[in-house]
């Protein structure tokens, strides 16, 4: 089953669901009608099932394609992690230790600046050292 | 906004009720404002109201002090086009000056001297006296409200050196007066005051665009505002109105202020036939990133960065052979502008120059200026170790605004006398008290907000009693504003709002920026006149009433135009150089005496012949014609025994 056809099935189910909902009843009334609610519920679970199946099929298809590529290449390399798009999910899989923090973000121990003994002051080098109020190369006030 | 919040505090519990009397209104009975305590907010409550207008609220108004909380409370409404904590004050990351004396012995009279000198003797010394004397008390009060200032080892507020502050009237070296909250003072101030103001029963009318003041017989009786959410129009009747709408940086092409800094308060006052003061004094910074408007610190040039033009030449060598790129800010700004005017600018429009840092070792940049590569990448899209940063002189602050006395009451000038406008107050960047005069010192603007916001509230509290009946308002008050609104909503000319706005911004940037000479300014005045007239041909696209941002942007453009014409015409008329207003053809200050020589034997120049005076500008909104008058600078402090006034002298640092 191709992705397109699985989605068309999903769409049909969704339109059924909407049709049920749109039967002249408002949403809250739908909630008050358990039978209609359960119909909605059933429709939703079925829809989810189809969607999952569709995706599963899709990933299997892609995996086969990839393996085929490797086989034809000769040496089977260690599978490199796929480069995921910078979706919110993808970001969680990124290496946490990379990037961030430059000196400016480093907190002083106990939030006390060791040279000036200022507690709760700006982090990083003294902002007024050039005569204006500097932060990360930006001039804030002068 | 900060100023507004402060006012609320002082007035104690502020019950806000708005009388929704829409002249043209949709038939919705929905409660359009939210009240913290869930009051009904019915329009019938007609107690006296303090309606505070805030588009930009800079932290300023002190919240109610606890001793005052037992006093009678006033009904207060806050009408704002942004959510209170989104006002531009939140971007003020510098500190607040106050002569607390925590780091060394300090006296507010020395702060007074520094501010008077910084203003180039155009500041009103009674207002400066009031501000510097109240500064320590104001900062301590803020700290009692919970603002987390940074501390010394002993637990006192930590103060650092900043902004032209000195000890012993300039003779004792650098003073340490600047208090801060890590690197987010303005943000913290705004949130502290907003939080405090919620203790009181203030009604907030958020995302209401104030259209005009309701004036009757020279008295301000309230405000008419457009609710952006559903397009309904509301008239707020009040005994007192406080304007804290911020500056008008957006009249220029390059500015550090938010897109909402459109000078709405100044424009409302102008349309009411009242003057604005000293609008030609606009503070520039030489190196603002092209497009984004963020400023690049002078430390870049201090560490070896150079400014180059389209020919790759280090042009500062020609303008300042000794100091080169480390020349003072105004010299650098003017040199950059001259290069651009002479056609050696870079970019497709040849309207900016480059700041080159890639010749410096990357390690040095990273240690001395941490974070600059991030800034350059985010705001300019350049890798600072490979490419130069596009920069041009950028507007940062407007010293001018609505003229007020030291109590925060708006004034007008008739027959040589200052007359208070009953019912109208102004504070913050929108007001001109005037403490900054011709040039603002760093870290003084947050102080200005706090002190004068509180001053407005105190004045209102002492001149009014809660529960006073409001004077009647004409049934057709605000008709003109509604007519204007309709006209804009259905405007069908040929030029878009954005095009006219860009024309205005480019004209102002080219003609009324740092480099000012007679010809350039005159040409600018004529161009601004034609841009003003092109407003008649404006075209808007959105005819709806719900969230019509096209309409709101056009209203903002009308406000910007009024500010822009006053700025450029006042600048053209002022034939001297003073503070931030520097002219190539008149390089010196023209005072009543020549203060560079001994006064004895000098003849005092008459008022018409010298320039140590405030400009009061009026505009006819239909034609865009500006009329100018002048008003004396107040040279005496509030109490000569307590603090002697500073006689004018040559300003040199």
C-alpha cells in the first residue's frame, strides 16, 4: 500500500468522523451523547491505526531501499545516524554537549563576581569597560 | 508603562472603569476589558478616573507606596496598545543613576551638576533638581518593591561608573552611581512595577489604540481609543490623563526602538493644538547595524575595529587624523554621514558603511568582546571573522516631547508665560520636563521614568479627591477622530502605507540625521512637506474592523508624520550646535553671553537673538505646516538654599 492510498483512507475516515459531528449537533452536545462519542472514538482509533500502518509501511519501504544501496556499494558501513530535520523531536536527539555557551553565559560561583564582589550583577566582562553599556558586542546604553 | 505603573501605585487602589460610549460601535455587549478582580466593569461608574495612556511604558511610575495605600483611592484605567510588559522599556538593559553613596561618598547635588552639564544647559534646572534629589528615595522604593538590584558584599546596592557622572561638581573624578539588575534593569523594573500595580484595582485596556485626546475649552477630559480586537471605539472620560507613550524612533530609517515607537502621545497632543518641545534633539549612535538597528559597542573600535567605505579606505583618518576611529561619537557619526552623502557608501543603495573586525585575531575578539560573533550573525547575518558588519548612524532616544513642569503637568506657552493644561500630564520619553535638555546622559532615562511617573501621580493625588464628579462632555466629542478613522479605513488612493513610511524614513535619515547643514535641512523640509501631502493619496487594503493592522499602521504613520515634520523644521530653524543637535554651518553654541570669555563687559543678547531656549512647535494637521515659538529655560533650582543653580559654562569633558 503506498503512502498516498493510506492517506486517502485516512481522509475518508476523517470525513466520516466530521460528518457524524456535523450532524447538526454542537460539540458539547456530542460529548453528552455517549453513543456518538464512542462512534467518534472508534473512528479516531481506526484512523490512527491506519496512519500508523501507513507510516510503518513507508519506513519499511525506505529501509529496504537503503539496504539495497549499501549492498550495491560493496562494503557494509556502520549505519550512520540519519540526519533528522531540525524538528522539535530531532533536536532531542542532538548531542547535548555541543555548542552553547560562551563565556558570557558562565555564571560566577554563587553569582558573585570574583573581582568586583558584586552579587547578582551582569555576567561576563564588565559591561561599562568601554564607556558604554555593552552586552555581547551590542551597545545598550551610552 | 513603567511610569504609568508608578502612578498607579501612588494613587493606591485604582479602580478603572471605562465608559464605553462608542460613537460608531458594533452591537457587541461583550466586556472588552479585563479587570483584575473580575469586576463587572459596567460603564455606569462615573467616579473620577485617571486614565493613563501608555503605548510604551517605560518603567517609571512608581507603584503605590504603602503609606499611601490607606488614602482614598482613585479609579484608574490603563489604555495601552501593547501588553504592559511588552513595552519598549523592557529593552532598557542599562542601569539607573542614583546618588546613594554606596561605593564612595556621594551627593545628589553632584549628580544635579552632571545632569545640567550633560544637557548643555538646556535642561530646566528645577526639574533636574527634583529628579536628582528624589533619585535615592526612588531607587530604594523600587528595591522595596522587590526589584533585585545587584549587591555589594555588605548587601548594599552595587553601583558602577557610567555615563559622565562625576564627584564634587566635576572635580572629584569618576562617580559610581549606576545601579543595575544584572543586565536587564528595564525588564526587571517593568515587571516589578506591573506586578505591584496589579495589587490595585486598575483596569487594563490592553490592545486599545488611543486615537485622540478629548479636549474641551483647553482642558483635557479624556481619551478616545480604538479597541483593536473588535474595532469598537471607546471614549474614556477622566479628570486626569497621563501620557507615557514613549519616543518616536521609527521616523528614521535606522533606529534602536521597537516598531511600536511611533510617538502617539506627541501626535495626540499636537492634534489637540498644544505644543511639543525640543523635538529637534535626537540622540544618535554611530554604529548601528544596518537593517536591524542594534548598536555595536564602541569597544569594537576600541579593540582595533575600523570603519571603511566603498573604496575600502579607512576614512576616519581623514576626519580625525589623531584619534581616527576612536574619535568621539558625534565626530564619527558625522564622518560616516558625509561619506555616505558623497557617494562612498556601501550596499545596493550606498547608504551605509562597514565596520571591519576580521583583521583582528579571532581569539582576541572572543576574549575581549565575547558574544559579538553571535550578535553579528543574528542581526547582520555576517561572520565577524570573515566579513565586515554594515553599520550606519542610528537613532536611540528622543530628548524632546510634551512639555511639562517639574510636577509632570503638561504646559503650554502663552504671552511669555507657562500655563498648565488642566487634566493633562506626561512622563517618560514622551514627556520633556526637561531633564535631558540637549543631550541625555546614560542611565538617566530610567530614572526620569520612575521619578516623573511618580511625580504625576503625586500631583494628581494632591489636586483631586476620589469620587469627584466629572464635568460634562459634549455628546459629539471625538467625532473628528472617528471621521479620520473612517477616512483611513476606506482610503483608496494610490500609494501604500509602507511606501509612504519608507519615504519618510529615508528622507529623515538623509536630511535630519547627524549631519545637519542649512541646505540639507531646507531640502529635507521641502521633501517632508511633499511626503506629508502624499498622505492624502494613501491606500489601505483591509476594510474590516477586527484586528485591522493596516488601519493601525496608517494611524501610526499619521502620528509619525506629525513628529517628523516638527523635528526637521525645528532643526532647520535652530541655528547653533547644542548637545545632540550639531550643525556644520553653525558649530558653536549661541547663548545670551559668550561663556568662553569672562562675563564682565559683555552685553546680554536679547531673547530673540540667542538659542538657549526651548523650541515649542505646533502643527496644522491638515496642511502639515509647522509654527515655532520659543520658551525660556528655567535656570533656577527648586530651592536655592538647598541646591544652588549652575550658571551656564562651556561644556567640555
